[in-house]
């Protein structure tokens, strides 16, 4: 049998009768394959149950949901056109390319005319003559994969001929839809041009990282740095070491970072980087050797006034130390090229606590606006158990609230007593996280007798009545179903301590609740680009201290952090009132206000600097 790539070159040259036979066989075979796949998929009940399979990670929820929704739609309706990906008539065809009646956008039927003459004799059967839409009416969707030669795949006309980047596309469309649904483009139509320009990184650096493990064997990983936008200052954003790291995730994080940094009011651009390296299960020596190899290449592209990375998932103070030491060796410079440094060699006080503290300070401002509310007596559900979740939990306890959950990639712990999870228990969790262990390793010990452990679960649907939800783990960790569950549980405030912690479906549900209910009855959602800006804010303060060769006290840094988070909230609030005016007795949209405020600041500066006109 011919391979599909070969078939795409030879089929148009075959006799009509033979072509018809091959086409019909492909139709029958692939139809059976589609049905078999549908049955297998139905058994797995994605996306939640798919998370039990090691092949899937939480951040893949959006991709799984989209694929299943498209599959269901193909069972009910026939497509009418093909989404335009590029001008290449031989680009590979994927299911996502089908467009249905009512869909908007350009179409591409460039692969169809070459087969019209061979299939022309079918026109008498349906009276359509040489209509170029003939082929999709006769073939099931997957049959057209026979006519392929390239692995281009994109579900968005915005992405043109690029590979599919679901995380980045989600972040882009969240911003773009917010701008479209506001009055910004009506008042300033020229900003459409700015959106096109700002969505493309200034520079993407990709490199190999070759290092030696403890067995003396060569290992290799992929390293990245996305230098997205330097309009407001040096590129600024974390480094993530995790096996799920890819360019789509880093572009999404870098894109979000641009506007998050803008909202802090500090002079910082946006960027993100990392590697598909997993520190878990590695010795200190292996991690040190990897960091040395990683910085040997990254160090060529960063500097205190060029690009200042920080930590992120998998990159703690230990990794920052190894990276900083290698940078210093190869450049002979002691400068503020990294943030999150140790307190005795250039780090800022409050930096480890900053993202978690900042998220809580932001929610405090939401509560004040809602009528003088506070954390006192509130039940707070938190996901994650890293720095962000730990310090958000500790600050909630300090302010009189009760923490009822924490989680990690293996499962969640839920408090079973009214006292909730204590500060001492959080300290114990912090220790095992330094040792790269999981909550499951301590959840059944006597120290945690007041909690229950739920393997392979997130906390949102298991915590009972709550007042506040703080997603602090990873992207897309609150689904549409979980959003509805939080509303039913009585949650009034949800703020993302993680980046893009809620799926688009969840955000839509939260925003619908906000607009359909009166103030104090609705849930109020705050996006990560605003609510979790505390970490990068204190990174900016660390940069300032390094530049001036000074060191501020904890009280000074904490006071500045509170002020930055207050200004961030006020900026988003007022911008929402200007460009997405709420109805009477309705909360302003913080997602709209934050997106627009950050975008306008960056776009205006880019125009001043000649990046668009």
C-alpha cells in the first residue's frame, strides 16, 4: 500500500476508475477508524479522566476539550469549507481545519481543484458539476489526510503557517477577544495594528543543553528563551525547568508577562524561558551540571540591562545560585542579571513570598471595593503547594482566614476540621517540596491527621462551602465544571496566583455570573496577569536594589509590594469602567480592565519608539 505522502503525489495522475476505488476504500477504512476512535474516546471521559494517564498533563485540558468537541460536531454536521493556513496547496490537513456553516474567517480550497477533473464524472450524481467543494462532500474528514505532505497544523487563522501552539493561542485570544468586546478599538482603531505587532516576539532563542549525569552518561535537553518585548525595559520573566516545557507554553507565559509587568508600573519588558529538564529525582550535582550547561548558552543573550530572568517552576534559589555562579565565571561580571538570588548575595527580602503575598493583597483590594470585606473568618481553597501556594496560605492565616486545601500534581489534601490547614503543616509541606517529594508522602502521617488525601484530584469540587478560591499551581487548572462547582459552593472571589489558571470555559462562567447577579451576590474573577504580579514586582525591586547597591528591609519591600498591588487593582478597575462600562450594581470586569490597561501602556510606548505607526 502506498504511504499517504506518496499518494498525495501520485493520485491525480491515476486513471479515474482506479482513483475512485482508492478514494472509496479510504473513505470506508477511515470512517471505521473514526468510529473506533470515537468509541475508545467515549470510554475515557476526557478531560478529567485523561489526567490519570501519564501521557497527559493538566495543561492539556484545553486541547483535549477542543478535539473532543470537534469530533462530536463532525458526527452531527458536514463542514462547508477549509480554514486557510497558508498559500501552500500541499500543506497537511488536520481536523481542526474544517469550517462549518456560520464559522468566520478565510478558507482554503487549494488542494481540491487538482482532483476535480479526476472526480468530475461524479457531478452527474448530485448536479454540482465541477464544484470545487465536491471532495469534502464525498470523503469523511480524516480521508483528506491522504492528500498531505507537510506537518503544519494550526487551529487559528491568527497563527498562519505556524505549528499548533494551544497555550499561546489561548492567551492571545483571551486578550484579543477582550479588546474586541470593549470600546477600545472603536475609540482607537489604530490599536489593531499594535496588537498584530505585539503578538510576535522580538526574538526567540532555542538551544541544546548537553550535560553529564552521575553515571557519566551524556544527556541532552532543549533550552529556550523567548525575549518577547523590551518596550518598557529589559526583558523580564522566569525560567521554568519541567518536562512539559515547549515553545507554546513559553510564548504564552512571555506574552502574559509583557502586560503583567506593565501593570506593576515598573520599567520591565516581558520574556520567559526554560528547558524540558526535570529536576525531580536528580542529585544536586546533576542539577548543578545542568545549570552550568544551560547558562553557558543562555549567558550569551542576557544581561542586567538586556534580559533579567528569574525562577519559576523547577527553578528555586538553588538553581538560581548555580546559574548566577556560571554567568559570573563566563562574563567576569557581578551584576543583577538574575532575580531570586540569595539574601546574602544580592537577593531581595520578601522575594520568595512575593507572588503569594501579592495575590492575597490583590484580593484584599477586591474585598474593600465590594464593601469593606476582609479575610477574617473566610474559608479559602488553594491549589498548588509550591512557593506561591505556601505563602498565599500563610498570609491568609495571618489575616484571619482558614485554608481548606492544597495540592500538587499527584493529588490534593482537604481539611476535615474547622481549623483548616495550619501554619506548621505548611512549613512541613515546604520542607518536602525542597526535597522534591509529594503531598502523598506525608498526607497520612500523624502531622496531617486532620486532612484527607485525594489522589489524582484537584481540590475545587471537594472543599464544601468556601468564600475565596486561589488557583496557585499551573495553567488551566480550573475547568468549566469546577467553575460552576465553586459558584455553587458560595465562592465570591477567585484570583489566579498561577498564570492563566482558569480555562476559557471557566472564565466565561465566572464572567457570566458577574454580569447576571448584583454586587455581593456574584463571583468576582481576577486574572493572573494582575493578581499574581507580586512576584515580578519584587523582582523589579530587587533589580532596583542591585543597581543602586542598596538593601531595603522586609518592611520597606512589603510596603512597596502592597502599594504596587493596590495600584494594579485600581488601574484595572478604572480602565474597565472606561472601556468596558459595567451596568449599575455590577462589578467591573477585572479581566477586561487588566488586559486593556496593560495593552494600552505597552502599545502607546511601542508607537512612541517607532515599532508601529
